[in-house]
C-alpha cells in the first residue's frame, strides 16, 4: 500500500535551525534516518521544501501504523499527515489502457 506523507515544522522547532544556534539536537545522521525507511516501510521518494520547513514522501508499507512509527520523530516538531494513496499509473496499466 502506498502512502503520501507530509511533515511540517517551523523555524522554532526546526532541528537544523536549532543545531545552527548551538542547541543540543541529535545529529542529522539520526534525525534523517527515516529517509532510509526500515524493514516495514520502504521510502520510494522523499522531497524537502526547505524554505517552508516541510518534507514530502511517498512510502510503501503494509499498514499505516508502521508508517506512523517511522515518522514518530516528526510528530514532536510539528504536524504529520499520512494519507493512503492509489497508484493511478499502475491502475491504468492494469486495465490495459496504458499507451492508448
């Protein structure tokens, strides 16, 4: 199952901004580990809209709970939206309509 993830924080909760100010924040090797996914969630693509402190991702997983756990670190910094998605291209191909 595919999920669209949007994680939003602001300049106050931004780990990068806090790190730049000298605050004690975990290093990016830890805070951005979610980009690699895990054994239950495959991250297909991840995009950053840095000037708005926003991440987008398309991930694949068997269930919502595993995606929620992967994104748990973002919940403490701002809102996280996880939406189930339908692969419209695969659907069209499955109906034999692709290229017609």
